[in-house]
C-alpha cells in the first residue's frame, strides 16, 4: 500500500463531500477545537473503508492510521481524518496483534470526546480483549486510571463479550463497584449502558446487581440499567430507588 497516497486520497474525497454548514454545526455540538470538514458519517465510513477494501499488512494499517490521525489543517487535527483513522482500524482489527493494544490506548489518550473513544473502546480494544482474554488485566488497570476516557474505555470494552453472550461478569461486577461512585456523567452512562445491554440476555443478574447497589447507584446509571428489564422488576426497583 502507498500509505501517504492512500491517506491523501481519503482526505481529498472527504473534502469533496464536506459541507460548511454541517461542519460548523458538528463543531458546536461536539464543543470541538478541531478542524471540521462536515461529512455525514455514512459517507465518511464508505470513504474510509475503501482504503482497506483489500486486507493491508499490519505495518501498513498502523501507518495509515497514524497518517490520518495526525493530519492537520491550519495547525489543528482534522475531525474527519481522525474518524476515518478509527474506521480503518476497527474495519481491519483482525490484522492487529495483542501487542498493538497500546496503539488504541495512545489514540484514546489523545481524544477528548466520546465520538472518538466509544468506537475505539468497543470495536478495537473490546475486540482485542475478546480475542486475547489475557489483555483483560490491562482493563483492570485502566478502570482506575486518572484519565476519564480511559476509565470509560475499560467499561465499554466489556460490550463485545456481553453482546456475543460471553460476558465477563467478574469484571462487570468489579468495574461496576469501582465506578459506581463516579461523578463524571460519561462514566455513569457507560456503566448503565453495559448493564442495559447485559439485561437483554440476563435480566436476573442485572436486577440483582442494581438491587444490591440501590442506595449508591446514580440516576443516569439506574435509568439505563432498568430500561430493558421485565416490567415487574423495573417497577419494583423504581419504587425502591431514591435519587442520590
């Protein structure tokens, strides 16, 4: 792969699809300091995936991700280029190795928004952990990390296992205990999100976990956790819950 040429093509196609009004709207919505082109996500995804239609080597994939991630305009990173880097990486996560987890970590630590972190957390970090469960020990460290987006990643990386019916209930319980007192909205939301997803397959487990933590669970976590529970269980918990 001609990495530089492919990155240039992706950026050129994204710029051709850009809309100034959309760029400004997205920039305000995301409270972003990055340069925005204004490309709808489906169109962006199509352009990004075209770069890896044929399976690249691991080295070319990582080089393409780095080139897109570091692309700049007027001295600022380009939002759509970063989104394309994430799409490329998640599309071809199969060529990555366990030793590439620090690549995802670097991108997350360089992110300041859920719009980048969430896809990396589930589709890259989560996928690698499912493939190599030994990487779960990294999540054990991340759940106590000072950087909020790394803590959110630790929780959201459990989603692939939950969605495939092979949840890591030990980590879900432990991470829930570690994060239940969080003040950060995005952490509270992540815990509720994972509990909600797990409740689709195992409502009894989620009902029992929420019941055990009814005195300390935050409102946003509680609302997400009970959203898909059977009506009798949800109603009982809602009656018992007193917002913190």
